[in-house]
């Protein structure tokens, strides 16, 4: 089983732009050997960001994403904190990846990519994940 943590920027890009981020989300939600893992704080962030007025998502679109999140994510509760001074809000993704023993953390955030020495999880951009995982299937 491949365990994957998705950064909020991947989810939002999938919701707004489609394309490669949407292909990554589709793979993570539909591949039988893949599991999307998230912590309670990540799920809260997903929901809060999806509801931001600046993204102009309709209530129906937001509900669709909320339903998908409830249906497909596996909840993990981190038991360790990782200090991440570059962007303390990103620590939740590192902590979740660590707690889940995730294989991949997919993010478009370059600051988060610098955390590769903090966890054993591979930190990949959506494009790199698509090339290394999705296209290999």
C-alpha cells in the first residue's frame, strides 16, 4: 500500500485548475494500492481553504470536495511534533507523514521540499509524483 499526504496547495490546484494536480488527486483516490492520509489539522485546513471566498467555489463544489475528503482520507493522529521554522504551518504535513509512515508527501511548496532531512517520506512536486508513481502504473 502506498501512503500519500497531499499538501493543501495540491488539493486547491486540483479544485481550481484541474490538470496535473487533479490527475494526482484522482490517482490517490482511485488507485487500489494507494491511501490518502491526513491528520485532523490537515482536514480542517483543507475545509477552511476550500471555503475561502477568493477561490469562488460554489457551495456544491465545496460539498463535493468535503464528501470526497470524508470518504477517501485515512485519519492519522501525529504523536510527535516537528519544528519547522521556514513555515510553522507546514509542520502539520511533516508530522502527518511521519505518523503515517507515508511513502510520499506531494507539495508544490518549495519550502516544504527542503524538509527532506526531517522525515523518511519522499517529498515530491505534483509533476514528479505523476512521473514517478502515476505513470509507472
